[in-house]
C-alpha cells in the first residue's frame, strides 16, 4: 500500500494546487481529507486522477472540524498524476487542509 500526501496552506480568497505522481500500479482505495476546526466549510477541495475529477464527482468538498474517509475504487497506473485543488473562500484567514490518497498496489 502506498500513500500520496498533500498539504497546503491556502491564503484568504485564493486557490492552490499540487500534483504528485503515483509510484504504484494498483487501485485508489480511499481519500482522507482533514478539515481542521475553524475551516467553517470555507475551503473547497477537489481531487483529480489525470483529467478526471474523482472527489467529489462534481463541485467541491467543504467541511469544518472533520476528517472523512471517502471510498474510491479506481485503477491507477505507475506514473499517473493525482492533482489536489484547494479554493479558500474565507476573506480573512488562511487555512491548511491535508489530503491523503491511499493506493493498494498489485
């Protein structure tokens, strides 16, 4: 099993993204997203496998004081790209949101 770990501090009213390359061939099993207390559902997160949005299928996930685990059953190949996008709609504070993509290798 492998993990791709993403973590970004996103300034007020800004967007960030990060791309990582899979070091494994297998299946994306789940995605864990940590929204710390105070995020107030103001930071949207989107996860893409290549050009396909896989979390959520449309729109973004925005929560507060939560660390949900989203089940995903999606094949992934060695060298595929995973892109995480963050959009901070808070006009005052920066927020740091972590994302872990768990991959079960073959």
